[in-house]
C-alpha cells in the first residue's frame, strides 16, 4: 500500500481549503496573533466563570484581590471592566430569574394571590 499525501487541508481558523504546502504561509499571513487572541479570550471567559462560581467574598474589593492573586495574566487595565461586566451579567440573570418565577406564580395562582391583595392586572 503506497502513501498518498493529501494535497489540500482545511484551515482550522477560517475553514478555508488550502494546499498543504502553503498552509504555514497562509497562517502567517492571515492569522498572525490568532492563537494569542484565543488564549486571551479563553482566559477572560475562565475569569468570569470563576468569579460567578464564588460564593464567599462576592464584592468588588474581594474580586479585585482574587483576580490579582489568581489571574494575574489579565492586564490590570482589563480587570475593572471584567469585574463590572461579570457583576452586570449576574444581576441581569438574577433579575430574569425572579421575573420568570413571578410570572409563573401569576399564571398558577392568579394576580391577586401571587403579588398580594389589591393588585390588579
């Protein structure tokens, strides 16, 4: 059985089909720095999830210390916006959750029972 080399491969960054012999040049020209961008994206996502999973010290000063201690690879200039966005997302999720629960209570119990007497829809 003879080995038949593949002439074309698919770029895992842009999904473009490229001749195998030109792949290194393609990546150097079109995707320079893409690995670093992906690494930064993964790091920021990981930091957000870690902050959301914390159950103690869930305030801005504690989160600042946490990011500085455990995720020091994130630049100091990016830590404040990351904390702000993570807290904003957590607040939005909890608000939607409460709205969903209240909406379900209104559907099941009726408006006057769910939200107290005197409420009219």
